[in-house]
């Protein structure tokens, strides 16, 4: 039994067999395949061999054309080595009779040949070992590549373990079969983590190197509440978790039923709890949990995984689906927040040389540069607004100029739609994300130009504390409870209240229940959280009084370091709602 | 010629650098195109000439004596072709290539 701790990014428990995805550096899953898997494993091996051979043939052609025949010949020889009938027969034999995995068998056989060559005492032949290692890598890449492809063709439940999952890989996870996932890298607010929450599957990231210890197929427990991965659990642990799984499911169902109805504090103040969504299907998760609407609809999902331009109709259909699901409740549509980690192919050139993508061309900056992209989306939003209470929000604004530019383009789009006689809504409220410190600092001025604020704590923390939110090495510098962050939030809330515009907090911070009393104490009445967190939040709110929340906020103002703030809030949460911390 | 005919010939490697990747690659290609079995033996070690990995293990340098054996139709032509490659000449009997001359 092996226990690893990481960063819990999506709650819940899952138990199942491990499916290991390879990293760029190939680790051989030293494992055996089950007897009845031999045929499918052999088929996989053949596919990989064909793929590897095709790749070598391509290299041969390229090298011969560009470098000369003699270079092409190197690859020709590689091809002969990989097509060596003896080599293939030996690998097949190990898979068939010893039930080795193709990866392990291929590596085993090629390494043995390499050793034999090294032992011949011939310098020239000893160097050919590198050719064999090259072939090994090539073949493994194709084998493991096939394995990645398998993610899309799952037929039974698995727990995915990987070095890393890209946001598009995460988005494509088949929720029917992928019970949970755990990765070696990644931080609390990486987009992969956000997506895991959105998919409502337990997930742990930032575990550090652990795949070397795993061959795949072992039973794995993912405790998404505690951030623990347990590999090969002993019988007692397994039984304990099976029971916990049942209890957790029951608790969730209970919470869900308690989540119905409005969230009102004990002293009668209504707090609006909205859901953050990424996929249109999630609007249903929000409705089920009686969220007061969608406080943040991230629209980038259309671009995840698919490197192509999206049509106005595709945007329109997705938005309408969300709006219709939530009925007359508000839906805040955030315009494209495309950044370095989710760039569609057609925009890749803009990001090619970005040394520091988080400070580079992303989000609203991309939209203001690629007006076609921006207009297409705005048209779809205004059109979908006919169907319900739609609001539009611009992300990553850093100056008033951007707000004015964006609003000007919006006006242009309004005129176009009018001229074309297309049905749309004219008076769609326009808000901005407050996530760059420059906006928080001048919140008063911004409040005069927009209809609402939404504080995006993830980026606000990253930019204020200069800590990359996806870099585990600086995770300790990235802290929601930092007094500087709390001071900025206070400034924004004050400015919004003076200008009489609503302000919401929509970052991960509001989904963390311990911050809820503080945020309400700071004057927030609108919170937007991952749909899963809606019932818990409502529960906490119903146990709270505004007086108590304000006392908590006043007390927190005295703390000097984030750690003290956090431990104080954790203590207060226990008093308010003992169950809420899970 | 008949199918069961076995043709065997002892050949000395004349290539300056021995049996490198490039001549082995040519020998292997010749053997793979041949319908019957082709083996190349060095003392106790017998390499299947259709296997590049086997051929590499012959560890044949200039002066190494190898026994080439083929059976099947046109076995003799095949063995002669292999012999020419080992001496640095093209398999088809043309003049030796400039980089593979037997000095």
C-alpha cells in the first residue's frame, strides 16, 4: 500500500483500477496483462509497430530529400531493425506466453539486444545501442500514444493517473468511465483543476513523482476531499473507503436536498449563490442544486481540444441551451478568456513567442486584437439574450481604455444586428472581471463605467502576489487569505456599493467555504461557485448572521499573515457549520 | 534448379570497416527478398540473415570468415550477391562503391 498526498482540486471519493498515462519521459509500466487481454494487447502492439514504422519511413523520405541518400539510409536501417521478424516474434511471445505488457516486452527485448551488442567488444557496434534505444523510445511513444487514445475508447471504469493532463484532455474525459484522476503536476487553480470540478469527478493534482511506482491496473483510491491517493490499498483500508464512499454519497444527496430554496442568513439577509460553469451541460448541475443563476459562464470550452474557428451559430446554440436551462435566472456570459494554455490553432501564431504568457496576450487582449473573433461572440450573446436574463462580462481588463474599446465594439455589433433585422436584446448589462490589481485599486473609476463587477480571485491573487497559479513551486506564495488580497476585495466592495452596482466573487476562493463568512462580512451578497459547492454554501449561509460575519471580517483585518487568517477562519467555520468542512 | 538445394560458401569480409550498418542493411534486404532461409554463421553463432539484430551480432570486422548458407530456388545467386556485398561490391556484380572498397 502506498499513500501519496497532493492538492485536492475536486472533491469526492473514487475506487477503481489505475490507468497510467505516460509522460514525455517514458516510464515502462512493468506490468502484466490479464490473460483475456492478450489479443487486444497484441492488436495494440501491431498498431504501434505500424505507426512507428510509418514515422520512420517518413523520416527516411525527408532525410533523403533534404540531407541526401546516405542519411535516408540510416532510417532505412532503423526500419529494418524494427521490422526484424525475430524481434517482433520475441515481443509477441512475451506478451502471449508471459503476459507482459507490450511496453514492457518491447523494452525488455530491445534492452537485451542492446546489452548483447555492448558486450561484443566492438566500439562501432556498441554505439549502435543508441539506435536501439531510439527505436525503443519510438515504439513506446506509439504504444503509450495509443494508450492516450484509449482514453476516448474506454469500456470500463478507471482512475486516470498521469504526469499531466492538458485542459483539452481533461475536457474530453469520458465521465461515464473516468471515475477520478490524479496528476504529478498542476496547482490549485490550473485550468485542469477547474475542469475537474466542472466535470464533478474527484481529482488530485501536484502529487509529485509517483508514476514510477505504478504499473497500471492496480486498485487505486482517490480521496478528493483529503487530497490523498492510495495505491494498492490493504483489505482494511479498502473496506473503510468503500464504506466512506457510501456515506459520502448519502451526505451529498442530503446536502443537495437541503440546497433547495433561497439562502437567507439567520437575520434575514438574502445571499445570492450562483454557479460557475464551463460546459452548457453544467447549467443542469446548477439548476438541480437550486443555484440563483449562472454567475460565471466560461465560454472557452468551445475552443478546448478543437483547433478551429467557431461560428456564431455554435456560440449561439451553446448560450441558448444554458439560458433555457436556468429559466429566468441570470446568466453572466464571460467573453473569451483564451490564454496561453488554451489557444486554438488559428491564434497560435500570436502566442508563439510569449516569454511570460500570463502577462502576455490573453483574454480581452486577444479579443481586442482579433475583432472578428470578438464580434462573432458578442453577436451570439446579444442574440441569446432574447431568451432570458443574459449579462456580458469582459475578463482581464486592466485599464479604462479596454472597457471603452470593448463597449464601442459592442455598440457596433448592436448596430449591425439592428441593420440586419436580427432579433437581439439591446440593454444587456455589461460588467467586468476585477482580477488585475490596477482595476481593484481604481475600482471607483471603473464602477462609473460598468453595470457590475465580478472579482476573479484566481488571477487577482496571482497578479497581486506575483505567484503563477499553475506552478507548484510557488504554491505557498499563492494565498487567498493574504491580507493584501483581502484589502483589495474590501476596496472593490466599497467602490461598488458607493456606485450602487452589484459585485460578485467568482474565483475559487468563494467555493472554499471557510471564506464565506468573511466574504459576507466584507459586504458581499453575491457569490458564484462551482455547482457542487452551492448546497454547502447555502448551508453555511443559513447558519450565519450578518453581525457575526461582520465581526469575523473585522477580526481578520487585524491579522498580519495569511496563515493566521486561514486558521482563524477554519476555526470559525467549525463553530458556524460543523459539517461544512466535510 | 531445385527447391531443396542448399548452397553454402565460406566468405572473408573484405570491407575496411567490417560489416557496418550500411552493408548489413543491404545484405538484410537481399535476404528478406529471398524466398528461402538464409543464414550467416561465424563459428558457433548462426545469424538469421533476415534479422538485422542477428546480423549485427556477427560482429564481423575485416578479415572475419563467415559461412553463408541459403536454400531454395536461386540459392547460389543469393549467396554470390551476399559475398559481393561483403567484399565491398554492389550485390548485382557491378564495380565496388567508392566508400566500400576492399583495400
